[in-house]
C-alpha cells in the first residue's frame, strides 16, 4: 500500500484569499491541488474525475448544495467515496455542520483553515500528514544485492515516509536503509523502507524520491512521531500568528 502517494484535492466555491490559504496549507505537504469553478460543469467533473478529497465553500442555497452532493455521491460517480470538507464563515457554522453525514464529512471555519484543514484532509485521505522538514539524510540503496550509499536532504517527513531530494533514478520497490538527522537531536532516526515513487518535476519543482518506511530501529519510530508532533504544533502556531498579524501591503512606513 502506497500510503505516501500524492492525494488529489479539488477546491471549489472559495474566493482567492481562502483558496490561497488552502493551497498554502496543503501543497507543501505533497497534495496535488486542483481548482474548479462552481458552475454547471462541476457535477459532471466530479462524476468522471476521481479525487480523494473535495474542499468546497459552503452556500446557504440548500438546493444547490444538495444537488452537488447528489451528483457526488451517486453510484458510479468517480468521487462516490471522496471525502468532502466544507469551508464556512462563522455565521453559517450551524447550517454547515448539519450537512455532515448528509454529503459532507468535515466542516472547517474560514478563519481556521490554517490550523484545522490539514488534520481534516489527512483524516479523510487516510495518510499521515507530512511536515516540511529540510535536514540531512544518509540513504543506502540495494541494487542487485549490492549497497550504494549517498548523502542527501529531506523535503518533507511523515510518520510513514519521507520525500528526499535527488539520489538518482532508482526503481519503485527498491529496498533502502536510512539515517535521518533530526534538528536539535544528536542521534539520527534509523530504519528501512522501500522507494514508493519518483517526483514529477513539472508539478513538484524538485527531483527526488518518495520512500515508505517499513521498519525502525529501537524507539526511533516514537522519536520521529514526537518530533513531527512538536514541529507541526510550532507550524500551526506560526500560521495562526501570520493570519492574525498579516504583513502590511506596499512595505511603506506608517505613522
């Protein structure tokens, strides 16, 4: 099972500021983000194109929302089992939450996109959230039974895998051993894994490999989980601070 495959996310019926917030939260974690207009063609789009999660803005026009849910959940739809997250303004919280279990799976308030959307999407897509982490790694890959060792850098980390930069063109399924240095930790995380995919440079803008972890040494799995939890807590607080204190436009002096 390729638990670090790229999740396909469709975003619709949100304005540019909300879309940018959604993109900034999900794109660095390795998800492919697609945006589509809220129009008559959207229902056909979700019936023929598979997405893992659909993020849509809430509308108080009940008929339009129910019509979209019907197209999405109809038998034979490519998105029949897709997760659906509603993004709603605070004054429509109650109305949006009433749709959970009636077509929607999760509700996130517009002002909470930066702090809660990642968890909502990750729970629905069934993979471990990835945290952007750039650190050193040593990879040993086995080609025809012979080990080849290289030093590289990570792009992001999760509890189940890592995306690394570079390291040549090696086949999916190749076995590897890894040592990943964690910031402020003297001992690296050690374990084994398999190559699950190569990056797509046109969309990810890097050349690299996705690696799925298969085993860890000693307590290294727990050490990694603790590190990821602490890192994401810091990142969430930083996102909230940026949303609460946006940088002034234009850069001119005031006062």
